[in-house]
C-alpha cells in the first residue's frame, strides 16, 4: 500500500469505516510485529504491544497533518515497546524467538541469525529491523527515533559489520 493509499485508508477510518481498520491491520501488522519481536525478544510482549498500538490507531487515528501514517503507527508501537522493556527490565532467552517445530536446517540457520541479532545493542537492532523488516528508509528511521540521519546510517553499518563478523566466525 502506498503512502497516498494509507492516507486515504486512515481518512476512511477517521470517518468511521471499520473496513479501513481491517485493511490497515492486514497491511501493517506483519512488519510491525516483526519489528516488535526483534525489539522485545518476547512473543507475548510483542503481540500485546501490537494490539495496544492498533487500539490507539483505532481510537485516535492520525490526522491529515501526519505525512506518513505507517511511520506514525511504528512510532507509537516503538514507544510502547521501549516503555514496556524499561518497565520489565528483562530479556528473554533467544530460544523463545524460534519456532519449536521448524525443520532442523531452518532452525539452525535462524538460530545463527537470531544469536547474531541478540549481540546488537537495542539502538542498532531497532535500525536494522526498521530498515530490513519494515522497509523504512534511513531518513524515516531518523524521524521515528529522533536520531540524526548520520547516526542512523552509522548504526546500521556498524550493525551489519557485527552480524557479518559473527556469522563468518560461525562458519569457521
């Protein structure tokens, strides 16, 4: 869904059209959940935050002044996640992120990637996830996180270096 289509759909939601909410949920829930799962490393917490973010969208959709509705919902969810992480002050073991019934080869590959991702500081993990899983540009991520564009780009490239180093070491 393009940004213009998102604007129209949010406008329909503001007008009370419930099918618009369903469309927004179908479009944004998967990348948003993936982002939240990476940030929280906890499935149930990510699911709860996803629901809370969509409740906020439903109860108070952004107005026309919001240029990017997808960024708005991601910012709401990100802020909810950070608040929840701070409240709980805990990290789940990485094994809770992987599907228990996955084929062995898929499981091993995902474990390597998940273990590598777990090495990243939250700020870098957030940038990587927002860029790769949610499809945001670095400029959009800078706006979402309130960080300078150069910092976001630097964090992304440092994160990739960390991931490459870990995965290359794992291949040896």
